[in-house]
C-alpha cells in the first residue's frame, strides 16, 4: 500500500520481500471504510471493489445460541460502508500489479534483509538472495516486516502493552452455500466462536482455544468439523482450504522511528482480531507516512516532519487495540452467569434509541483523530470535525453535472475548500503560505447545496456540496474554508474575523520550512 501511494506521488521505492511471491492464503478478512478510501487514493479502487462484499454487520449470539445484539452500520462517512469482507491475498496481488504503473517502483521477491546501517545520511542494506549478498542504499527504510520484525529487534525497540495473549483456531472454507452475509459471533463460554462469510463463496470460522489445550491436537480435522457442525451443520461439509492456530497480542512498539528507519503495521502494533482493525491500522500507517515521505524526499519539507508520524498514529492505534480487547472480553465470557449478566445488560440498554444507535452504527469505534502533530489546533468546541481529524468524503457535483466522491475531485495533494462567500484575502494568504514551501495546493470553491453554479469555472475548481455536509462542517467550526492534508486530515480552518487562524498556519509551515538537500 505504501509503495503504491508513494508511486502516485512520483517517489521511487523498492519492496524487499523474503518470500518468493505475495501471500497466497487469506489472513485479514475485514477491510473498513478508511482503508477502502486509501485504496481509492492508489487509483485501484475500481479493480478492488468487485472482489469486496460491502456493508456487512455482526450478529451476536448468547450462550443459549439466541441473537441478543446486532451491529449493522449504514452510514458511509468516508464514501464506503464501515465494514466490508475481502480476501487479503487478492488485494495484495492487485497492489503488487499496481506497482507496475510506476517506473521507479520495484519488488524484489526472494530477498531477505540480513542487516542494515543508518549513517545519518542514508540507510545501507545487506540483502541475501539465492546464497549471494547484495548491497542497497536508500533514503529511508520502512519496516513492514510483521510482529516478529527483525528490523525492530536490530534497533532494540521493545513491545509494550497488556499481557493479553490467547490462541484461536482459524479455519477457512470454500463453496459456501448460505447467502447470509453478516458475521455471527457466538459469545458462549463453552467455546467462543466467530463465523465470517467472505467474497466468492468463502467462509471463515474462528474458535477460541482454552488454556492447556494443545494447538496441534486442536487442528485435527474431525474435531474441527464437529465444532463447525455444532454451529451450522451445512458448513461442516465444505472443503477446508486452511487450518492454523494464531496467538493474538495487544502490543505497541516503544518507538516507531529511529533515525532514518520507521516501523509500520504489525512491526509497530499488534492488535487482537475482535474489532477487525489489525490490517486496517497498518493501512492507516501507510496513508500517514506516504505524503510525509514524499514531501521530505522531494525537499519540500524537512525530515523533522516524520517525527509527527508516531505522535499522530500511536495513540489512535493503541485506542483501537484497547477497543479490540474490550470486545474480546465481551465475546469470551468466563462462565454462564457472566454471559447472562453482560448479554442481558446490552439487550436492556439497547431499548434506548441513543444507546442502540451508538452500537448499531459502530460509533464506539475511536474516530480517526490526532491530538498533536502536523496541524493547527482549533478552538471551536462546536466543530463537527476538529482540526487533526479525517474529513468525511461526501458526494459532490461538478459544473457539468457529474457526481463523484470528494477525493476524486481534489486529487492527491493539499487542498483548500472555501465556501462561496469566503474572504479571498485569507484564502490567498493560505495558498501563498503553502506555495512558499513548495507545496502544491488545489483551491476549490464549494457551492452550497441550495445554490446554482453562478458562472462557469475550470474543471475541478468549483463543486456543489450535494448533501450540505461540507458547508455544515466548515460553518460549525466558525470558518470560511478548510485546508486538507494529502491524507485528507484537516490541517487548518480559516476564519474571516479571526486572523489568528492564518497566522497559526504560517507559523506551522515556517517551523517546517527549512529545506533539506534531496538525497541522490
């Protein structure tokens, strides 16, 4: 994902992969709306969506095997459903093929990173391939090498977090006949389990192993099929394509950056699977890093910008880990009385519409928001989307009548969205501030939902706010314009009667305006 995002911005990258090809078996099975929005940024969304089951929910079953709660979110804040089923091996293959679009991007399969040396100017890599040694120099090394990251170990960076460590048996099946699209979660103290339908007739079961159970014995096919039969008899006859036992952890790396080396994905954080956020958190890392690496390598912003990566991403990743642990605790009652208590309480509270909506629409998921980092903090308590938070992606209309997702209109760089009645002086000052650092910024005027386009404009320079979402967000912050980072997080709001907003933006950009020489 990171290589494709860098390629979209003209940055050369090399992916070093120890295996001889991309992953062949299914791993992650849930992709959320934020990750699909990132796929959209790679330009591959049209190829990916046909292989995604969009908009599925979760039904929770009690210890009596009765449904006691349903989560079926219908909102599409970021242009896609909140929960979607996919096959990781297909997506990774599409991303691999997508790299062929970029002449400066490459993948070296069958190559293993043996060691590296960061001398402050660049990073020197020693690779092993077919018994031979190769040497490579790069500007930056991003370790996406998993939970047992050798790069993290060479850096001496420890993992911290809770002692959560449980094993689950994962079983993938083919030729599913049932058309039921939602996940079933069985909160049964006897054997907690999950049933997850996927694309193309695939199906996954997950069973929790109890303390003292031998993982090898639990892989016995007859035993596995008996567990499946207890949940859905018809599924027990389907072909099994994979059985594996995973140990799940709740861990985060102490540091995500050391010199010119950065950690991303499972190398930086390990998330239990109960919220389906492990891979999605890694995709967020890629989205955060891509535009920053591009700006630094191109010499438009200094290397200090990359210090904001951990500051921004680590708290949010940890909040999702904590959410997954809480869901896991709920899914795994230790006894029947405990199951009766927790499940009964949720069923009771769901009688109240605000509580039901909070659960049904997945509003308990931590918002994609930073509390410190590369943005201008806002002071408007009423802002629907505060600075440092991911802006929603509504549908917008172009002067010719075409309707698109917002990101398809504003492109891949910085973007300034101003209301039709915005003060041109403030807008011009903000654009000049960005231009002073060499950062390209697209300016687009937002016509209110109720208004017509007053005069023809260049393609993409004016759009209509079809649902009124953008106008509501900007006005709720008491602003006349919003400035977006390339990853679509709010960098700043501009206020007509408060020049401090523009001054703070200038101050932030000046603090990151010392250019660095572009590495060879």
